[in-house]
C-alpha cells in the first residue's frame, strides 16, 4: 500500500495537498486520530481496491487514554517505520510557512488558531511548532509554502506524487532564482552560476531573459559554462539514483544568478533537458524571471 501522511503548520496548505491527492486517486482522510492508524493500515492493506491513502495528522489530534498530544504525535514516526518494515510505501509531507505569513493568513481569514482559540495567534504558532517537531524530523518531503499560491502548491504535489503510476520514481524540479531575492527555502541542492559572464551588461540582451535564444546562446556557448556542465552533470548522475534509493520522492535543484533572469534561466533549461533525456520526471520553474 502507498501511504502519504500530510502534516505541518495550520494554515500552510494541508487541505490543498489532500484535495490534490484525492483527485489523483488517493483515498483521503483529514484529521485522523492516531489511535486509529493501525486499524486503517490493517483494513486498507487487505483491500486490493484501496491501495493508496492520503491522510492528515497534525496538532489538531486529541489525547486519548490520558496520553498528551505531544506523546501522541511522537508515537507516529515509529508506527510509520513499522509499516515500512511490512512492505508499505510511506511518505511524510511536512508543510511549513514563515510565522509572519501564517499570522497574516489568520488575520485575513479572521480564524482562530486551533492551539490558541482564546489567545494570540503567535502563541499558537509557537506551541504548534514544538508539538510537530517529531513529524518534521520524520518528513520525506518538506515544502515551504510561504511564497506559494494554492495553484503552485497543487502543481508541486501533482508533480511529486500524482504523475504516473510509479510512485517511487523521483520527481525533479529544476528552479532558477536570483540571489538578491533570496535562496528558495525548498531547495535541496543549490548551485551558484554568478561566475558566468552576465548578459545584463550587454545592451542588446539586457531586457531579454534566459528563455530567449540570443541570451541562451550567450550563456551556454561560453567555455566557463561548458566546464560547469562537465562537472555538474556527473554529480547529478551520481546523486539522483542515490536520492531515489533512499526513498526521496521529490528533489529541488535550484540554480541562482544575481537577478534570476539571464544566466540561471538558461542553465536551468539545459539541466532540465538533461534530466528529461535520461528518462527523469522533471519540472522547470523560473521563480524570478519576471521581476
């Protein structure tokens, strides 16, 4: 059976993830009591029709039989390891968001934080982070949704878990970005290509991007770029199977230049093409190309 456990901060997008997986054919369960987890796996594991389940377990869970919420949540990772030992495929998706963004979302929706219904949202956020720490450490996929729209998050989940029937196949996102706008928090690998000559200082290329053929040629035909690819592609060739063998479902390779519009865009397109040509599932994202 394939089990995707969704967890993370309240307001970070767990409902969006659950709905995306439900649309992809997973049986979806929100706010499952941990005490029922064993029974669920037993029942679903015996059913040929229910081979994929997506469930949310988070800080909303309730104490049963005198156990604290912290104790209940801490008991989840050992259970998941036991299911893996039985042959089930288990992924843990942890959704995180900056405290400031979470506070703003609660303010905009005028909702109370589930852990601080009569107190401050900030206090609820702090308490929730502490409770969820065991699940954060158990995550196989972590996604920071601070700067993501609902549509962005849904695309990420569909790419990582919903595309194709082989859930074990590693999904790779190759992302360009500008260092002056910050390193993408979801990046697993970060490469800096600011050593390449910058088309920004060529008047005819300044207002174009790395998606334009003239800029792409300017960047990709440099001897420095060829030297970079000669070293970076063998590294990827070594790493990607290792990540997949460890059970990682989703990998983000971030390639940065100064502004994220020229060099990183051209290099990102080339790296994504290389991954695709080798049979990999790949998605391209140019975070800062329109800035």
